[in-house]
């Protein structure tokens, strides 16, 4: 009898251990990150449907033109997930230089054969697809910087030239981006790169030199281009010229004002009816504020910043396991998402000058949506490999 009781107890223990192993196998990915991303995808699709119908009807005589393209992008992202989620993160480290060179070549190519929209040559047309090299430039730069820091972190911390080498690559890309022109992407690249270099342990004095030079260059770029001066002046007081340089910002502020606390209701925006330019892309947050109000806008921003902090958490876990490349890459993605969101919302609300940056996962734009999704795949893969190493680090119990 005692033997049978011991045997049953042992069988129960083995069943529990097997169940624990199965549970650990099925949670080798960040469920929180997945649900946050799915939530943003769903909100983005709904808001693009709401904001794009009037302009789609006017330009293409088809109210569902942008919606069909958005669904196509989601289908393409689904196919890409099978590739990126199965690719070891070490592959991107080994090929970061090649990816960087390809992105620089695309930046040159867009200046030669690029498709102009609103006076900016930012897109390469390939039939149904429109590739935006500046978006590819972001993820390729962060892969390269993370790879460089994983190999030469000591040189970055102790030598100014070790610090300046990755910055020189960003400078080269910035020159090409400014030729498009695309000042917003340049600012995102500089801020994210400096933040990652700071996390790597670079000395404060090195930052002062780069930041001082950057401020001087930005001021010169603003003064040399009349349209940038007008944009700055209209940002300070858009109501001085509400039907000229301040038109887009005043219409954006009107939309946010109409939204009030609870909003006008989904689909009930007035400003999207050919009043607010780029209502479905760069200024979609204005439509969110008008239709969903302060509550809806705050909830969406909370989801985006939670996703960004989750990326930083994944990076911190990887760095704690001495996985420097995936750690720095995850942190750079988190900083990138949060800073770009800050700039987009700042421009829409009149806190910052207009920069032409999308709201991550929400604004319409195939290149932006695909590159942001690839960044999420990187985060999921990094988290998967970190969890896998952690689970393998524990020795098996006695049989």
C-alpha cells in the first residue's frame, strides 16, 4: 500500500514536470508584446478606414483604395513573419554591414529615380509597392550601431574616434536624407544613436561635442531653406496665417478641439472631409483626437509607450545575459518608437514644428508599417532566444 502511494505521488510529480515543460515551451515569446502589437494594428486599420475614405474617393474615385492597400500590407507582413521570426538574430549581426550598404545605395537611388510627393523625393515606385528608403535606413542603422557596440564597446567608451566612427555613418546617411529632404528621419537617427551610445557607457564630454555641432548644423539648415523658416514661424503662431503656412496646424488644432474629452464618435470627424491635409497619414492623430477624444488618444499613446518600454525591458534582459547585439538592438527599437511618437504628436499638437513623420503602427504608409513590423519581429526573436537560453541554463532534475 505504501509502495503504491509513493508510486502514485511520483507519477503525479512527473506529470507536473512534463506540464511545466510544455508550458515553458509555449511561452517562449513575449505575449504582452504580441497583444500590444495586435492592438495597435487593429486601431491603425480602423483609423485608416475612418480617415482615408474622403480623400480616397476624391483622388481615386474609390473610397476603399487606401484600405485595400493597407490590407495588402498586413498580408505581406504576415508572410514576412515566417522569415524574420525563424531567422536567428546572429544572422542580422553578421550581415549588418551589407544591410547598411544596401540602405545607403537605396538612399542614393531615390535621389536619381525617386517619386516626388509634396516636393520630396522619398519613394521608389515598384508597381503596386512604393519603397521608402528612409524607413529602411532606420532599422539598418540600428542593426549596424548595435553590431559595432557589441564588438567595440571599450573603444567607444575610451576613445573619441571609437565614438565618432558610428556617428560618421549616421552623418553620411543624414546628408543623403537631407537631399530628399527628410529632416525628421535625420533627427530620429541622431537622437536614437546618441541614446544607444550613452547606454553603452560613452563619456559625457563626447556627447557635448557632437550635440553642439548638430545644433549648429540644424540651425544652418533651417536658415538656408526659406520653407523651413516659414515652417518654424508658422509653428510659433499658426493663427497669424491660418490659410497659408499655418493652415495644416490650425486645422489639426481645430480637430483636437472638437474632440474634447470623449470625442465626436468613430467616423464623425469633420476635418477629414478635405479640410486637414494628410489626415490618414502624418496627421492621423488629429482625427483620433477628434473622433475618440482625450480618452481614446491617451489610451493609444499609452499602448505605444508601453510597447516601447517593453522593447527596452527585452533589451535590458538580453544585456543582463551578456547578449550585447540583441540587447542594444532592442533598446534602440524602443527609443526609436517612443521618440518618433513624441515628434509626431508634438507636431500635430503644435508643440514641435511639422516633420513629416508617421505615428508608428497607426498612420497609413506601407514602408513604415512593414519596417515597424520587422522591428517587432526582431524583438520577439530576441526575447525568444533570451528565454530559450534561460530555460536551457537550468539543469534537469533526477529521472
